[in-house]
C-alpha cells in the first residue's frame, strides 16, 4: 500500500510536469492568449507591432520648394493648359511618365490582348456600361483636358491635368460634362444643383503638393456616376474617416494617404486590378523594401496575430480583408443593383423624373432605371489571386444566363489565391438580341443626337454607340442579367469588429459558396452526422426500453413474492 | 440477498482519479467538439476550439500515464478479451436480469470486468480512444502536415473520422451510464467508483483464469 502511495504521488507529480511541458510545447499560447487574456506589450500581435514600427518614422511630408515663389507660376493663367505648360517647364519628365500610365490611357498596356482591356477599351460594367461615345460625361474624371471623342490627342503634353491630383487647396473642380475641363465662367450643373467656379489657377499652382485622399477621391469616390455608387469601400466618407470606418486612414490617427499602400513610382500607381495580379509576390518590407507595397502582408507579415493563435493559420487561405472588413458601405449606402430595362418612364407631364428612396438616394431615374441602395453590406467571397478577368463587348453570351462581366481569378488549389471579399453588383442591361453579344450604348449627348438621354430610344442609342466603336449591331436588342465584381479592400475596421469565427464556421456561413476548402462547422458530412445522431438516439431508446423492462419485471416479481 | 453481500475494494485511488478525470475530459471534449461541429452554440466557436485543443493535448499526457499504470501494475490482464462465460453474460443482460438471476461473473479485486466489459473496455482503450487521439492530433496539426512530411491526408477526411469517433464515444457514454445502474442498487456501481468499495455478491466464484496474476 505504501509502495502504491509513493507511486501515486510520483505519478501525479510527473503528470503535472508532463502536462505543463506538452502544453508549453504545443498549446500554451492557446490558453494564454484566449479572448479573456489582457493585451499587454509583451503578447501584442507581432503583425501590428511590425506595421506600427514601419509607419512610426517621424517627418512625413516635407519639400524643398515653395511653388508660390516660382516665377513660372506667378502669373495669371487663362487656360488650364497654360498651367500644365508651366509645370512641365520644370518637371520635364512628368509628361512622358503620365502618358504611359493607365490614368492617362484608360487602357491596360500589358494585358496582352491588343488594348481591349480598360475603360477606354472594349470592356463593360453594369453601371454606365462603357465610356466610348459618352466621353464628355465620363472623362470629367480623366486626368486630361478635352477628351471629348476619338479625336483626342493623347500625345499632347499640355492636355495633361496636373492639378486634379496635385491641388492641395481642394478648390479645383472639373465640370461634370466638360470632358475634363474646368469652367471658365461660373456654370450650373442642373443634375447636382451645384454651380462650378473657374479655378484660381495662380493660387492653386502656388500650392501644389503630393496628392491626399481628397485628390484621389475626387474621382475614385464618385465612380459609377456619383458618390458611393460604385465600389462600396470607396466613397466621400473616406475623405476624413473615423477610426471605426478605416483604421489606417483614420484622420485622427494614422491618417494614411492612398499612396501609403498604393506605392507610386514615376507616376505609376500600384494596385490596379486587371489580368496581372496586383501583388504577384507576397513580399514583406523586410524582404524587399522597394516592392509594390500593396498587400496587407507587406507591413503586417504573414503571421500577424499573436503567436500560435489559430488566426495565423488562416493567412494561407484567407485574405486579411475577409475578416477585417466585416461590412462595406458603413457610412453611405452603395448601389447594389441597377436595372436599365425600366428606364425611360415619364411622369404624367411627360417629363423624366426621379423617385426618392428610403436611404436618401433615388430608387428610380427615367434616365437610368431602377436602383437598389444598401448600407452595411456583407461582401461576397471568392478565391482570388489578385487578378480579374474581364469579358469584352465582342464576346458571345447566353442571354438566358447571368452574364459575368468580370470575375476574380483564383482557385482553392492555387497557393497564391486567398478567399477575398467582393462587392458583387448586379444589373440588367441592353444586349444585341440578334448577335448574342453585349452592346455599348451611347447614353450621353446633345438633344439632337441619338443618345439615350436625348431621345430615350434604346435602338438608336445602341446603334450610335456600336457605330462609334466600329462594331456591328443587328438592330434587335433585349436586356440581360449581369454581374460585376469589385474587391473590397478599404474600410478596414477596428479589430474589435472583426468577423467572428462562427460567422464563417457554421452551416449558415458567410463562405457557404466558397468551394475547395474544408471548414469545421460548415462542411461536416450531413450523412455521417445523421447516422451519428441515429446511433445516439438508438442507444438512448435501447437503454430506455431495457431499463423500463427491468422496472416492470422487478415489480412483477415483488408482487408474486 | 443482502446478507449475501460483502464489501470489496475494487478501484484504487489512481483508477478512480483516472476514471473521473477521463469522464470530465470526455464530457467537455464532446460538448466543445459538437459545438465546433455546429450542433449547438455554447461557448462560442473560438472558445470551443481553444478548450477542445487544450483538453485534447491534456488527454494525450493523461493517457500516457494510464498506459504506464496499466503495464506497471499488471492491470492490463484484466482487459484481455475472452469468450469464456461471454454467452452467459449476454444471456444475463438479455434475460436473467429481468428474472432476478445473479450475475454470472460477480466482481472481485482480481476480476473486475466480466467478459463483455473486457471486450468493451479493450475496444475503448486500445482502439476507439487511440483512434480519437490520432485523428484529433492530426486535425490539430493540420497546418504542419507539410513540415511533418505527412501527405495523402485530407482535412475533410480526418475531420469525418474524428466525428465518427466522437459519436462512438457518445454512444458508449450513454450505454455506460445506463449500465452503471445495473448493480445491486441503482447507485452501487457509481458509489464504488467514488469510494473504491463495492457491495458484491458472496462468495466470489471468479475462476482462476479470470484473476490478475499475483
């Protein structure tokens, strides 16, 4: 017995020691870093610490020149082109750089298919569909002056608009239908009720500087024809966001400009998403400090969370954005659906009209059809390697099926792919019923033109648009359901608002349509589960019957005796 | 009948500790495991995973001690399966138990398990629990398979095996709990697992072959 007791004490001690050892080796961090654990400097997530160090350097923006003191800029400018000429008189290489960027060409130069990809090419979206034949309206967001049609001279250096990006006074405005030109006299734009003022070129030119969120947002927040229409994660609420909207651009905190991530070299801005992945190599700053620092991992590393937490195991399959952007359009509603097929209705007076919706945005517009606006949108999720493929207006379609205008490229088997959140915008838009191809309609034009917004006649509008891009049109049109994807990567929420485990690890998973990966809580075989529960219930019933029989038989025996 | 009972010391302190420690681990592993599986929400998925992983690793250590105990004490001999008296035991639970017949294999310190128990506990200790530990550890180490040189496994496959094992453990647990009520009184067996002493029918007619070697 004494021997047994000694063995017992020895055993208990050894067990305790062995347990501690195994947990230290394999699992201690799990226990130590549960949600209840208090964050301290010591166990802070290394990815946060790393990124904080990366942006901690003092200084920020500084310059060696006061532009207002430069002789070339101290004169009255009659036209914006004169400002550009003055800029280029010192910045001699800038024009050549600019004219090789997609910001200037609106065409992807290395997508390898003969300049078809891009806003200026033969791709489509399901907002205002396409640029060609509609230039004066669309090119108010071009970094140039006067791209009103095909005759625009893309080699004219003085047509470059330096100010729209480099104006730090935030007073510079381009007229919405002016083909990129500012006004020379105050002019009212009836659609937004705003009177556009001629810019004070001398004052603005004296204060040029590096772009900030206002400058990039001047166009990118208004994509699709208005504030918050297009991206869902880019709208005017991002000009001066709170931390709750975006932890990096937080105006009272880190206050990142766009270029902090969209690194820029010779006016080439990283982060464009066409056929080549934005960040083909997943490099961190410590691996290559001159890499295009576009990915989260560049600053945060591939294991950004606290040591040995399960979240770090996710980074090989799940993009950071998937958990850290729980919803987009968190301040302003974004457009989620655009049905062109209902456009053209007139009010009793025979005039075009708009119907106001519950979120303060129109849900119907004679010019454009029906809209659906949504706030706090849960994204859709797709495998994504950083590249997007776009269909062309010349591609054959099946009009009975949803037409995918562009789609994320990636798969579960590709080690470079991650599960990424997207805004999926659906729509109904015109197509060529005779040829089963999509069409480019002419929407914008003067009253005497064939533009849809002039005559409200789709047939004429499509014929005009297709003739402009020198493509055939059978003369018959219909409307087809379409979808269009935009990655959700801005509006990174504070870590407290991160997507909870069970929002994905459950039957009703956010990722329920993401194939090729086994997820506990989402994927367990229903058959095995069913058989398992039948077994459990069967054994309960079995012991129940056996127990009842014992009770009954005992009673019988007791009665007999 | 009660005059025919004697108190027998059946379960040593370590055995009782191991039994209840194991019971606690199994209950918590089942609860957290089924939550991860998606059967209900209790702790929250994240906490359930943390607890499940922690207990699973604890189990590995505890089980190593159990194996050590089993072999150093010679108790393993009580788990050697046999067909002797098996039919009698099966017949007892199917019929005899309802007519008040005595158990064909009364317990003694050297023969704690009847042939049916031997088979059940051997299956549990030598097959089901190691199977759960192996599939569980594999599941846990999923992200290190490449570094560990483990190929040919799929996460879904490992997960479904672990799930099947989990259901088997739950079914065992239900049956086991019920069987504890089949002693002299409903709580006789459970009480014995706390105190170590059980009221057993006298005299022990355990055959020599049933007994643990001295």
